[in-house]
C-alpha cells in the first residue's frame, strides 16, 4: 500500500471536514480504483482513524489519531511561514538539539521540529524537562528575524503571549504568564519556553524557540519532583485536548505576533504580555546566581527586562532569574 496516497487521502478528508467525499470522486482525484480507495480507508482505520461511510454520499473522518505527524499538522494549518517545513520525530533527545543542527545546515525561517517523546528534554538554567510520550507538545521553531541579538529575549515574551492566546482559543482556559516564560494556572506550570540563539558578528543567525506544553497528563503521570508544581491542560479543563489543533493554533498566533513585532516593534506586544502577566504589580522574590532580591515587580522594559523595586526604593533590572510569587 502506498503510504503517501494514504496520507494524502487523510489530508483530503480532514480538509473536507463534515462534508462526506464519495469513493468515486476520490478514485478520480487520486487516479486509483474504488477498491484501492477502500483499502486505503482500512489502512487509515488501522492507523487509528475512525471513518464513517455515509450511504450514497461517501466517506468522512469522525476522529483522527492524536498524532503530530507533519502531514497531519500541516493539513488545516493557517500560516504562511511557520510550519511550511515540519520535521516530526517519534523520539529524540531534544528538539532543541535537532533544530540547532537544522539551523546550522541552513533550514529556513519557520521550520518546526516536533517530537512525540524527548529523552533529554531541557529547560532553562540547565534543568531537565519531562517530555513523556504522547502527552504533550515538545517542539522547537527556527526563526531568522533581522534584529540585533540583545532583542532575542523579547521573542520569549512574544511566544508566551502566542501560547496563552492559543490555549484560550482551543480550550477556553485563561492562563497567566510568570516572567519571563512560564505559563501558569494558579501557581502551577503548564508550559515552558526556552529561547536559544545562534549569532555571529553579523547578528542573529537563528533563534530557536523551544516550547513544551503539558497537554494530556493526569496527576500521576508527573514525576515526584514536579508533581506539586506542574499541571496539564487536561487537568485544568477536565477533558482531553487535541494536541494537533493546539500546535496549529500556537503556530498561527506566533506568526501573527512575530509579524506584528517586525512591523510595529515590541510596544504593542509588551502591552499584551502585561495583560496576561501574573508577575506585574506583585511582591516577588527573584533568585539569581549571585543574589536574591525581594520587592515589587513594577513592569518590564522595552527589552523585556523585569523591573523590581526593593524596599529601599531602588529599581533593579532583572535579566535572568527564578521568580517566586
Ligand atoms: C523551561 O521552562 O525551563 C523551558 C522548557 C522548554 C521545554 C521545551 S520542550 C521542546 C524543546 N526541547 C527541549 O529540550 N526543551 C524545549
């Protein structure tokens, strides 16, 4: 059986949505017999699709598998740049490592790497990021913006806004952002963002935006070390969330907001970020490598630096820290 035809058939039916497509029409479009179409349908059922055969009208997909394979993510993807190339891996050490490699080999702006399982998922500050099979979104996006390297941290904030909006659109849940990159429900973390840079004397060569979203974990799926501080969209909404739709929506919002950033600068995005912030106006503790500061988080600068006012009235610019609320 030709797997490419099977994939194309799935794409065709997914794009038709609720509208059944007749076996005859599919046979003509794909240049194969109706029997071959029927065999491809069986193949799709074995892959986890539920296909309804509507009498005299044709086939329609009732349920597709919870898979993030490239052809599935790309069918129904409403972007121009992001996701025009998607590398899907059933397993890898870290999508960041794969994306760095692809970027060095010249992968274009908008290339996306997605894995179903990461064996060495990494978080900020050299931490480990739990990335269990099939339960979350583990992806890295290569961007090649024409901006100076010191602006790179702003992209983490732009990505955070895009993810919060995408989560809201798919699940109706309202998340908040803890500076710089944690997406929270209450004080539990559902998403992390890791932005890494490839640059040289000419400026940024590539930004690798790593996004980890806890989507369908149950409480017992989390490691003991993070059980009390992590959550998933399923736990928050009480129902399973379609990972493919969420990936598509994250890419859609990220494209909208990165374009807005390039056209209008960080100003409007800073406002959006502040609107979702769990940090601004709050008393926080900022743990840095050399010191810990306590004070009120007053805002972020145009460069995405957190401004913290300590009890002695001094305003501190925080570039990198662990924030406790
Ligand atoms: C953090 O909050 O510490 C950032 C977590 C980032 C995790 C994602 S999952 C996809 C990509 N690959 C990785 O190894 N890390 C990022």
